[in-house]
C-alpha cells in the first residue's frame, strides 16, 4: 500500500507540477490580453448583473453564482491560505491574487461557453457545462463525444472525492478537535441534511446556496476583519511584506542570491497553485452551475460567473492572508513550515483576537464552508452523471450514493483519497483546457462584440 501511495503522489506532483499550473495561468493570461483586459474593465458590470436577468425556466443569475461559490469557497480559503504563506512566504499572497486576476478571464470564457451551449433535460431544466460544450460546440463530432464523456466521467469521480469524502472528513476532524463532537455523529448529521436537501433537486440546492453562501461569507469576513483590527498596528508592515517578498524574498531570509531565487520560486509556485485550487478557474466544473440559469444572454452570465473568482480569491483569500500576517504567529515559520501545521497555526492566529473562542470560530467557519461545498458539488456531479447515462431517470440513485458517502467519509482516514481527488481534478481539467483552446476564438469574438454593443 505504501508503494501505491508513493506512486500516486508522484503522479499527482507531475499532474499539478509546473506544466499544469503554467497551462492554466498561461491560458488565462492569453485570454486576458486577447480580450483587452475586459474582465478587469467590466468587473463592476458583472457585479451589477448578479441580481438581474430573466430566470424563466432556470434558476436566477444570483442562484447560479451562489452554487458556483458554494463549490469554490472551502477549506482552501482558510487553511489553504495558511499553507501557501508557510510554504511560500508573504509574497505568495501577491501571486495568488495575480493568478486570480487572469483566472477571471478564464472563468468569463468558461461561463459564457457553458451557457451558450446549454440544453434542456427531461425535467425541463437547463443543463450545461464542458461536456455539453464538447458535444454541441466542436465541429469534429467524435472528438467532442470523447472529450465530453471524459470530462463527465472524471467530474463524477471528483464529486465523490474532492466534493464529498475529503470535505466531510474536514468537517468531522475540525468539529472533533474544536468542539469535541464524535466523528460518527458529524457523519450522520451531515448525511441526513445532505439527503434532505438533495431529494429536493435543483430548487432545494439553489435555495440553500442562496442562504448559506452570503451568511457564511459575511460571518467569516467579520471575524477576519476583527483579527486585523485587533492587530492593526501590524497591517502596514504586513502589506509591505506581501509586495516585497513577492519579488525579493531574500530580503526576508537573508542568504545568498541562489537561496533568494529558490525562495522566489516557492513563493510563485505556492501562491499560484493555491489560487487555482481555491477559485477552480480552468477546471471546468463551475460551468455546470453557471449553465443552470436561463438569462437569454450567455455573455452577461459569463461576466456574472467571472465574479466568483473575485469574491473567492481576491476578497476572501486576501482578507484571510492579511488576518494571518497581522497576527504575527506565522512569521517564524515562513519557508520552513509545512502544510500539516496550517490548521493549528490558523487557530492560533484567530486566538490573538478571539482568545479561547478562536478554535470554535474556525471550526464553525470550516463546517459552513465545507457543507456548502458538499451541496454544490452534488449538483455538479449529478449533472455529469446524467450526461454519462444520457438520462435523468437515475439521478436519485446518484443522490442516495452521494449522501451515504458523507457518513463513510467522516470516520475513515483519507490520505489516499486526498491524493486521488487531486489527480481526478487534474484529469477533469485536461479536456476542459483543450475545449477552451479549440473554441476560444469563437467565444472571444462574441465577448468582444458584446462589449461593442
């Protein structure tokens, strides 16, 4: 078993190595330049249209965005940011935000394509995503067929792995350490809530997302702002560290120029990779949620979908990073710490302002974030499952299996599953990136023409 885990870790390191990270960020940068920085220039346009749109026959634009954010806002926004700062220093936060800026362009293209090629299923609901883009958007039908099936297959597996097992395991572990709640109790509660929501289908999931995402986001941000406020005297120094260490990390640690270059490489690597994992730009799954809406204007919904990167990474991850830096608890561990220490140091950072309640606060926030991710991924996985079988008649089977997985995931060790989940995410991203490259000219022309109008 140890040999198998070692092999899988090597595969994971290869898939999520420089090639994949460069491909995702490079495609985003290309889109940003080709679109003449429209994602940045029209960000406020996307935000203004979150509450607008014709939702006849589908969910509202706000509901679709809430389901996207439910999938992307998770432990990566809290523990993942801590890990990036430990491994890449304060400068990692700069590169995380830079990757998010180019990720906005990728999300704009992904979302627009998914809504453009959306279809209606047997329940008269709008469905879409990269698998439908591949089937109906590519002129070479055999290629579209296999890219669509490949994406859907890996998306279903990812929903059980990264969307379910690993997430509920995080809730259970957090509540056990922070509030002393037994693992099996957490699993049964989450599983019961999950099946009650999933039985209601799209409407129930969208309602829960619309209620949960704004509440948990505001609740967490208030706590993070409080930590920054209590340690406000360290804010100017923290901002200076972010910018300085993004380009001159040797100034922090001293040493020879070669050491400085190594530290710079780590800062870029962990900042960019954590940013990609947080907002999922380039992975393609968010397009499934975006395509649940019927606006009559696929480019406008693409702009709305694009704002998920802004809220997820540029807002929440940045505030998390500032709270951690202002607390001062991470400073002795920059470039020398490891991600296994991230959870404990995150709690210590919040304890600088919240005292003994810091652990409970982080446990509650992680639970809210992760539960939203479980529900959001259930919808995305179900749509991929439906595409594979060519019918929605078996969706209830998927929902039951998904709910049962939450009970199982709470009580088992998931080291192997975490690695497999990362591998499946990469395999899901590959057909999506191929689609973006093949269809980018068409959709970029649509977006540019929309801007002229």
